[in-house]
């Protein structure tokens, strides 16, 4: 998916990519976010996810990246590749 010029305000996760999904995001803004970008594998039968972000603005966030094992996030030419498995169920805990 390609995302451009969105504004996210007051959210737990700004943009999430999961289960082999690929997201490109450009020229967007994030304000008052717990985690700006999350890339992870939720289902065992799928694979890692990726996010490629550029030209975006970030204000008042707790964590910029949450990256699961094998998933990756490229943000402002900096690449983060997940080196350990995260507990994905905790991401959905508040919504059950």
C-alpha cells in the first residue's frame, strides 16, 4: 500500500504493517502517538512485514518503531530490522 499526506493524531499505533504486508508512506504527520510505526508477523503461516517512510513529521510520541523478528522499518534512510520476536497479542490487548 502507498500512503501519502495523512495526519494521525491521538492513536496507540500510527501505521501498522503485518503478515507480509508492505507499506510506503510519504509526507505525513503523526502527533500524540504511542508507537508511530509497527511492523510484525501476527500469523505463523505468513511472514514478516515492512514499512518504508520518508518526509514525515513526528511530534509527541513514546516509541518511533516497534519491529518484530525479521520485519523491517526504513525511516529517514535509517533501517531497523527486528532481531527478536515481540508478543503481538499484547498489541491487541486493549481491544478485546
